[in-house]
C-alpha cells in the first residue's frame, strides 16, 4: 500500500507539471476592441484578506482613504447600498456631486464604476446585481453633468469583498459601488 | 443514517492537494449491482492499481456494490468457477491483466462475466503509455457500466473547477474522480463560470484579469486563449450552443445585464440580443437541440427561470415556487433541469422533471451553487459549503449517493462536468 501511495504521488506530481498558463506569458488574440489598462489590483479593497483571522472579525477598510492615482483628494468614492437595493441613499448625494465635479473638470478622464454585492446567492446572479449598483451610480453621475462617454459601469459580483466574513457588518461593507480612478 | 465509505486515501502533496472524491452513501433500499472485481494480474508491477480504480469509479456511481475477491487468482483468460461467485451473491465478475510491452507501454486486458447467466459478456485489450493507465482504468469502468446498466459511463470524462488560495486563483482540469488535476490557468484575479465546449477541447470562462469581467475561450491542450467578449461594461455567463458555433452570454454594454448570442466562427461579428428586457437577464443555457435557451430573469420582480426560443418570441416562465430560482442547467437527455432555489434563506440544489414540472431539493446543505449534469444525465456536480469550507459534490439525481471533493488549503468552487471524450 505504501509503495502505491508513493508511486501514485509521483505520477500525480509529474502530471501536475502539465500546461498551466501563467497570465503574463500567453499570447492573447483580442477580437473585440481594446483591452483595458493593466492596472494590477493596487486597490485597498484587498487589504482585509488573509487566513487565520477569526470568522467574526471585521477589519475596517476605508477605501476613501486609499491612494488611487488620479483620484480626488479628500473625497469619498464608495457608495453603500441596503440589502437587495440599488437605490442611492440621500446621504451619498454629496459624494456623487463631488466626484461629478472632479470628473467634469477633465473631459479626457475615464472613470470606472465597480459594483459589488455581499456573499449570499449565486456568482453570476450577483454579478448582475452588482451591475445594477454600478449603473445606478453611473446614471447619478450623468445626472450631475458628467459625459456618459467618460464612464464605464462594471461589476465584480461577490468576487471581491471589501471585508471578509459573513457577519451583517461585513456584508454591509460589501454591498457597494466604488468610483475608480485607475 | 449516514455511512462514509472511504474508498481511497487522500494524498497530502502540494501538487495534488485536491485529491479524490470520497463517497458518502445516505438512504437505504438502494438497488445496487453486486460485482466482483479481481485484482488484475501484474498490476502490482504497474504504476496504477487498475482493479481498485475501476471499483472506486463504479461505487461512486451509486449503482454498484463491490463483492470481496481476496484470494482469487484470475485474469482475462481464466475459466472462473461461476457457481462459487454465485454463492458469494455476485451478479458480475471482472478480471484482467496488465503487462509491460517491449516498447515500454502497458498492455491492459479484461474480461467481464455475467454470473447470473453464467456467460462471458465480452472483453477489451489496449496498449497505453504509463501516463494513460488511469484513463485505461476509467475506460474499463465505462465498459462495465454500459454492459451492466445499458447507459454510457462517464468515468473517462473530465471536470473543470476553480480554486482560490489567498489571492491566487486557479482553473483546474481533472478526471471525473477528482484525480490528476492540472492547472489550466493561474491568475491573481477571480475566475468564474468555466463551461466546456461540446468537443471537450475548449473552456469558456469569465476572467477579471483586466479589472472587469471579460470572456475567454481557452484551448485546454495548448493553453491558447482567445478574448471573445470585452465589450464596454460587464461580460459574463458564457454558454455553448450544442454545435459549438455560438456562445450565449450576458453583456451590459447597452445598460443592464442582457442576453446576447455571439457567432464564434465569424471573428469580430456583432453579438445579437435576445429576450430583451429592462430587467436582469443572465445565466443562459441551451437546450440539447439548440432551439431554446433557459435563463434567469427578474422581470417578474424576483429571479425566476424562463425559457425562450433562440429564433425569438416571448419568454415563458418555468419556475413558479419560491422567490429566488437561479443557475439552471439541463440534462443532455432533455428530461431534467437542475437549479438553485432559496428556501428559508438556504440555497439548495433542486431537480425538476421538465415534463411534469415536479421539483425537489436533493441536498441537506445551505449554500449550493452552480450545478451541471454528467454527460449521461445520471449525476450532477455542484459546489457547496460544509463546516464553513467550500467543497465540490457529485450526486445521483435522487440525492441518495453523494461524493465530496474537499478543498484542503483554500476554497474550491465553480465546477463544470465535461462531455463524453471523443
């Protein structure tokens, strides 16, 4: 039995050396327009990751304070939503106005709005829900005078939680749309 | 009553950390075919124990029960004493041999007997390289399964799934028993929704490597990748048409998540919108004849599953009970739809018989996700959580026989069962 384990293990190791693709080494054929910039995840949203942390722990991440190239200084960039809601609450109207003013000032600036959900439910359906949130923010910015062509609304669904954990406090921080100045 | 049959050992090795599916049998009164599988002559000197691989495959299907064969000394040329196997209540007997050829390959031979009728059912022989001995064992299991149940076996098929360890994401391709996993893609950004092409040579999936969801088609054998959907907004939920020429997908370029059809044979062609609405439409899946698409929409106020003709027309609603029904998948034989339904806050895998609309939950877990059928329509694979950890499960359609593939150092998710090997 022991011999079998060793032999099988070796076979498994050898076969695991197959044709794994590293993303930076593969020629990619792009048939549908330009790829967006290769900004490599220097986003404060990842700061709360890490194993060995108690499940109930909530690390506070304030994205409005994280450095992002081209982002307006001293202006919050994250809109939080109620459960199952896409309505921008009145308390975030000043955030929308401040970002709109900043984007309007530079017509060449491109801004991406990233929608996110909490962890409950399916991945693809959450992607669509996050899209509703990012588009709510996009529409609010347009109403505040920003040219639609400067904006792109995308979604990460539940794939990029700002805060790990399943507590209501964590999920509140994850139901959000971030205005991203990449 | 829940009994855990540990039919294999788990390797603790970096490279094969995901190991095999372990079978969990629940429920009683199952009809299982008793089969005696003798050790293959010469397999101690071969890199793989053929008989135990075949036995593990057959047991995982839930349709077989292994009879003790210790002390037997048989191969494919034997004239077994049928009456003694009948006394041990075996309905079938399998024996064979493995021998090394001069060119280094292995000659694998087998013979199957019907013990009840006392007659030979047939045999096979093949010469394979050492790396294909596992595949040879899975093909023997397929042969036995088909001879004894009348349905094609799925043991030589492959599955794809995604693991997450820290901020490392990997897309894996593995044998249907969870073994021989090979990484097809490594990324620091999430990967979701892998979907096998009908030929089993390509995977379509959603990658977030460009800091937004875009869709790739990836040739598994070569690693060659093609970015097929990178339109403004989100690109997600790829699904193959049965002829492999069209990809159904969800795009938000016109505002809102909407279904589109993309002609893969015509590079640069414009996607065509279907089932247009002002609500969320996503998670498309083609029927086996390619004429209809099942999908999820919240056009009625809550997410429900609908069906629409590819040629157009009004979608008709398919699910009526519950306020959250998502992730439809159709059995290749057209009889069943599996999907996830939220019941009292728990997300549970359901199976619906399409002819009657009768549906039932088949798990006792609370966070089931993303089912897909085995190509013979007899089993499902899906993701779930157990003790706070992500795991992959296979299940018979009645939920009675399940097997679990646990993630050992991280999360394991987004399974998709590939087609029959061609």
